[in-house]
C-alpha cells in the first residue's frame, strides 16, 4: 500500500491574495527609513551611502548601524530571489562591499 502525501499550505486558497511576511516587513518596518528607489540605483556607492545615512539616522533600530544597513541590503537581495537580474545582483553585491568600506570593515570583493 502506497501513501500519497499532499503538499498543501493551510491557506492555499488565499496564497495569492494574502500578503507575505516579507511584504509586511517591507511595508510596515520603520527601523530604517530608506529613500524610495535606493536599491534601483546603478552606483553601488550611492546605494551604500543611502543605507548608511538611513542606518546612522535611525532611532528605532535594534542593532548597530552597520548591521542594520547590511541587513536591509541582504533582506532586499534575498526577497528578490532568482527574479533579480544578474547585473542588478552584481551591483548590490558591490554595494555590500562599499558599505563595509564606509564602516571601516574589511572588503570581501577584490
């Protein structure tokens, strides 16, 4: 006798209409007040400066400014997932390195 396991989420019917947790965080979190379009900029230095400015100015963050800024960048990259074009991913990865440099941390990229 073979058992078949169905893979259904609890709210399968509302999957496409209910906001995802990441969308909720993006829309309601005020830990860093980012300028609109910050992650769409083409210069990694501009992205890093914008993140640093927001992290340094924030009074609601729970982590040090560098960790808050890097967390927002990593969160964006992870949420975009595989839909993120390679060129955009490369820019965002370079922005991580620029952010490290702005906070006096060692760079990872050559």
